């Protein structure tokens, strides 16, 4: 899907991904000291906003202007101190700068062909500060046969092992797991990798 396709998906006032942050992001980020975060492919900003309310300085990056308009509208009522910690960047994550000295990089439900995904992972790792964390969460390739939801295209789905294989070998992998997620349509299977830069 290109930016126009995503803009079309974000038409309408309801939030496509809901307002609450992703529960895995909450669980893992809660244990980290606050710092600088980048939410790569932030959509309507549910995770970026949650991080900013927890004291993180957050950049939300997405190439859908419609998504970022909704993110800005959703967060407009947040306290000024939270808004000061949030910035939105409209850009293509395959080329945009991802910053430096980042303490947490989120790549949540971003599905790219394997070569583009590997490049993105490399750039995200480069952006991390020493000790910085990379959280990759997405629809597992197993989902095609055993789960529900997500893209129905094996070429852009992945397993935790795929991600680990694409990481720099120096990265310390804390979690690489398949996760079940209940949905109204049945069980969805997610792939999670959480790794830190040495
Ligand atoms: C499934 S949504 C996930 C949004 C968010 N991470 C979340 O979990 O709520 C995928 C997002 O990635 C964005 N995206 C996809 N490809 C992109 C690209 N090449 N550059 C920037 N954003 C992209 C889309 O616009 C969309 O908002």
C-alpha cells in the first residue's frame, strides 16, 4: 500500500487502530527508563502519545498525512508538557532520517518486503544509543494458515527468527516470540522481537 492507499484507509473520524496503546508496547516500555523514542510508522499515534504521557520525548513518523492529522487531533487535548514531547513527521520510513541517540525504536505492524525490512532494521539499529531498545511487533507469517487478520501476503509477513536473522549480530535479543492475540474474529498470531544495542 502506498501513502495514498493509507490516506484512504484513514478517512473518517473513527480511529482505525483504536485509542489505547498496544499492550505489548506498554508492557515492555514500562520497564525502560524514559528517554528518546521514535515510533516508525506511527499511524494515528496511539503508542507515541502513550510514551509521551510517560515522559518520553517521541517522534512519530508516518507517510500518511491523514494518519498524522488524526494523531494531532487526538492528542490536541493532552497537557502542554505532553505535547511538547511529541513531534510528528510526515515521511517515508524507507528513506527518512531516524535520528540519533534513540533509546527506543518502535516498528509496530509495519510490513515491508524482506529487503526493505532488513534495510529499515539496519537504519533503526544505527539510530539507537548504546543500550537503546528496538521493539518489532507484527503479524506473524503463521497467521496465513493458523491465525486471523493482517496482510494476506507471505512476502511481507515475518517470524521472530526472520527479524533476529536480519539484526546485527551484536544486538542482544531479550525476546523473540510468537504471541497469540484474541480478536473478535479469532486468534491472531503476532511476531515479537525485543533487542538492545550493546
Ligand atoms: C498497520 S498501521 C500501524 C500503525 C501503528 N504502528 C500502530 O500500531 O498503531 C501501518 C502504518 O505504517 C504506515 N506506513 C506504511 N508504509 C510506510 C512507509 N513506507 N513510510 C511511512 N509510513 C508507512 C502507514 O501509513 C500506517 O499508518
